């Protein structure tokens, strides 16, 4: 690359093509093409091993080329495959305290379906987590998830699908929706 390195962090290089900017050969609308994000070979190789080979070989490669980013990748990949021991070991090596606490919480959950839902929520796939909660007949956990996300419109929908919801819970959800519209200054709604 003929770019100038402006950042090197977590095995990713950010480079800028300054020559093209200074020459004026690049139109102003193509600024995305003037900034390059490149991944180091060990990061690319680790991702390839995790996708196509398996956790054991990837773990051996990471031990030979140790870096916190590689350990985090191994931890996340093994967490998705419900290999909690490998995930915990990887999170310890990359000092990911949040991941370690999450695995400790996962060990207390008995149902594999609920574990998968918790993992989906951990990675930000909230729709999948909600679906898994509902499939596991735990609508209360789906409601709790949406309440935590302040997605009150979806909370109302889940309340309507469930039985045994108190009027106070519905009233609270409608108040939160009202607060949402008040914050946006949409007084009619």
C-alpha cells in the first residue's frame, strides 16, 4: 500500500492515501476510498481457523501468536459454540472482565436454550434472543430484555401476547411510551 499509517490498534492498521488527497485526483465524495483499514496476517489467519478448522487448532495458533485481540476472538467464538471452559480461559487471557462475569452467570443457567438466548443478547442480537426466550416458553425473560432496552413498543406487544399481565405493568409501559414521545416533543402522540 502507498498509504500513510495513521493508527495501529488491535491488530488493525488504518492508513490514509495522502498522495491522492494532495494531488487532488480523488473527488471529495470518495473519502471512504482514501482511508484503508487493513487487518494483520495473524488476525486474518485466526479468523480463518475459527471459521473453517476448529477451536483446538485455533487455540494452538493463538498460543503461538499471543495477542489480546486473538484471545478475544477465541473467547467469542467458543462462547457461540457453548464451550464455556475455553471461552473463560480466553477471556482471562485477554483480561475481559465483562466476559468472565457473563460466563459465571451462564454457568448458573440450566437450559441450553436460555444459554443461547443470553449469548445472543450478549452479542447484541436482541431479536434472536427474544425469539429463543419465547421458544423456551420464557416470555417473562423476553419482556425483561425489551424493558432493559427501553423498547416499550415491543414490551406492549409482548404483554398482549402473554396472560396474567397486571394493569399496573401495562400502565407503566404506556407511561414510558408517553415519556418517549414527550422527549421527542411529539405532543400529539
